[in-house]
C-alpha cells in the first residue's frame, strides 16, 4: 500500500490541501496516519475515497451530504454518474482509480464504454490525451510510480493495435505509403501508433518499424520499399544542439521525401528547419494535410 502526502492528494483530486484539512477537521472525511517521526501521510483508501468525493462534489453533491454516506453508497453514485457522462472528467477520474488499483478489467470497461458512446478516435483524442496529461503531471510530481504509467500505456497500446487491425485495407487510386518509426532512444510509441491508425483509416499503406530505430538501419528499407512520406515522433528531452543535429540527420537520410515530425520535442524546435521537414503540432493538423496530399 502506497503512502501519500496531502500535496499528493491535491494533485490527484484537484481538491486544495487547505480544503482537505478543513474537511478532515469538520467532517472527518479522511484520517491521516503518522510515521514514527510524526509525519502525516494517507493511504490508498483515503485517496480513492477523496477521488470519489471529488467527482460527486464537482457534480453538485454537497460535502455535508456525502460525509453521511457509506463508502459503497459513494461508489454506487460515482458509477451511476460515470455511466451518464462517459466523455467527461468523471471518466478520467475513474480511469485514475482503475490505474491505482492495477484493475485491468475496470479500465477496459471504462475505455470500451467510451468507444461505444463517442467512437474510438474521439476516445483517444478527448479522453485518453487528457488522461495521459493528468498522469504525466502525477508522475512528474512523484504522486504515482512508473509502474502505473506502464500499466495503462500497455493497455492502450493493445487497444490501438486492435483498432489498426480492424481497419480494412484500402485499394484507393490515391493511395500513398508511409514509413513510421521512433528514432534511436525513443520508446514512447502510443502517439505514433495512433498516427498509424489515422493513416490506415484514410486509405494509405503503412510500414511501421516501432521504437528505437537507428538511422543507419533505414538505408535497406529505402532500397526495398517505395516510401512517399515518413512520420516520426520525438518525445525525449535533449539539448537544443543535439536536437537540431538529430533533425538534420533525419532530413538528410530522407532528402527526397517529406518527413513529418510529431511529439513533445516539436515545441522545442525553434531553430531553422530543413525544407523537407514538416512539424506537426497536433493530430488535426496532420489529418488536414492528409486530405491535401496527392500521391502518384
């Protein structure tokens, strides 16, 4: 069982630490434990209870009413509320709870319900992107362990791969071929997999090489396969000079091809960009460009 500080609770629930303290004293919502050195801490049960109370409180339930409910009654109200509002913040809060419990079945049920309600693409864009932003903040502040992030990342990876396989191959006249890969020392492939899904859904072929691909390995691919465009993702932080050099090497390797670059590092590319490089700020920008491309 993990231990959390009151600041951790604030990061998870969005409830200010000052408010949590007031609720402790006035309503005995949670009761902090103490270490042998008298430092206050909270456990998993405290966190889950506050997450559930946070969901209900944001949806109009008064704290004075909630404190008189049993835990199972609170959980039941959260479930009912989530079913009525699958695409909103309530869904994300419940996904956080499932992540903390390493509850694969609950997480899958939440994800699948969202897909039924708003579709796969909207679930990724409007639910999972905000969810990963949320857990990214939690990870940065030390509120969750890397194991939590790996747990949900692998579940979503499986979902995207299944969705990719479900897209019927197209035989359009305006069909292009894309090479997708993560450069060396890049391992975060969820975003790239979603681009794979979008490209295939739009009727184009994809050669997907995956993560951590050294540039020198790509010469053989260029010889064997017709590649119209390249799309990569760059997420890992690096020095500006190293980032510039990496982009220049990629541009040179595919000098006769347009290369799309996505990922967090796009925002750091304030240097001059080679002419065959196109930086993607978001998936919507890429979808618009896909409609404009004519393949021969």
